[in-house]
C-alpha cells in the first residue's frame, strides 16, 4: 500500500486522481490532501478516503471551512500553507496545482526526498536548473503525469540514450488550428474554452488553444529527459490517440497510444516502479478509427518558437514566459485582451531580457514578479492604444 499526498485535489487532475484511488483502493491510500479554496467536497472526501490531514491554502477559505465543520477541523485541518502537508509520512506526492504556485510544493517535496508525480509542468519550466540541482542526490524522482511526458517516460525507460534520435510530442491543435489568423481577434473566451479532445481547467485549455501549453511541454521534455530542444519535435495529431513518439537512430519510430484518459498517466506515476495494471485508455482495435498527423504552423502559433527561444537563452527566461502567459490568459478570460494579444504580451516580456539564473527561491520569486509586472504593463498600454484608436 502506497500512501499519497494529493495537492490540487479539487481540480480536473485531482478529480481523476481520486477516481484512480477509488478504483485501486488496495494499492493506494490517501494520506492527505490539499486544496486552494474549493472546499465543497471535503466532507465527502473524508467520508470516502479517510485522509489523516487536509490543508486549505487560502486563509479565508480555511477559516470559513473551520467555522462550518469545527469538529472535522479540530481533528484534521492543518494551519498554514498547503506545503505543511508534506510533513506527513507518505510514499509519493501528486502535485496537480496549476501554475507557478506549484513550484514551491515540488521543491519542498524534493527537499524531503519524496517522489513527485508531477502534473504541474511549471515546476520544471519555472524551477529549471534550480530545481534540477536540488533533485540531484535528493533520492527523489520526478514522475511525469502530463500524457505526453508520461508516454515518453514509458518509451524511454530502460532504453540506451545513444539509440535515441528525436523525441516527438503530439498536440491536438486546439479549436483554432484551421481558423485563419485574420479571424483570431474576434475569438471569445467561450470559444477558446471548447477543447476538442480534453476536459481541463481554464488556463491549460486556453494554453492548448494558443499552443503555449505545447511550448511549456517542449521545455519540460528538454529538462526532464536531458535532450536539447533541436531534437524535440511537435506534430499536430487531432485525434489525441498517440501521445508521444521516439525516433530511433536505426530509422524506426516507437509510439505510445491510448484513448484520452488522464487516469492512465496518473496510475502509471503512482504505481512506479511497478507497472500499472488497469484498463484506462485502452483502445478497441476491433473498431474503425483513423489517425492523422500534420506539422505545426509556427507562423500562426509563435508560442513554440518563443518556448524554444527560452531554452536557448536559459536563465529565468522560461519562468518569465510562464508568468507572462498566466497574466495574459487571465486578461483574455476577463475580456481585457484579445486572443492574439496573448502572443504579443509574452513576446514583449521576453524581448525585455534580463533573465539571469536564479540562485535562490527569492530570486525565482523576484523574476516571476518582474515578468508579471512587465506583462501587466504591456496589456495596460495595449488597451490604452486600442481605446485611443477606437475614439479617433
């Protein structure tokens, strides 16, 4: 039995994780869980999974839940931020927190020598060499939960690196892969949130529409598998059946296939080093289905080029890309920025330069805040220009 600490329990990955725990109760137990402010299901989760402790990161949500459930809170609620949960004995951490906020959890889990099932790609994108330096000698393992990186992990495990030519990530292409770029300024948040394949949270869904999500995944793959960006390709694969491919030097190509189901990579990461046994994502080859692949249009989707630029530039440039994207996506969802403005905002922040390597957690925080400030200033200036043009 493996004890799990689950961060981000109320999100889509958290829900899929609880489904895996529910269906494999003989393999895993929920030692503790953390949410930010979504507490509506906590009481039910206590009844079903019997966690030893719970953390609520948002202070006002924590105190509100304490008032509603004083008996449960007295026994199970931790004071302080979500990372306090890491002091519980456990075998594995699943980090499903979205954005830069998840980096601190990964860093502190690694500091304690815990294996991390990583759904928070920003940990690698933002932590970069700072995280990897701390991973060395810690005894921790980063076990990818992103479907593409979990696929690569499967394909590469036990394989001689000298036999590998290229890593290939697949992308659905999002809802706008065939929409002319000239029509993008009229894209609404409601349209962008209609992902053709996956059911995900708002930020990652918008990132899938812009392909910034795939840019972050290129960065993650380069760091996780120690492969230079020029040996990582991206193919558009609308059916989302093939999650990654590995091209070998002998000319052959290996592929990992499964129907879209996030429970599969979650189960794999929780079970490792044992092989997961289950039926998530199993294809029925007795039924007819077609698969197609096409190159990414890098002119229409500059996100991949910006991500590759960060890998070449190094320092905290990848962190800045993520921060600018978070700010731009929030502005788009709030109606303060049009869809093309997301690309323009990220590019403007990266063009500002000044991304020296981080030597401490405070350096990471400062770099993140600087990038967010630059992004907010760009959005404000863009909005001002648009208003002047409309009034003219």
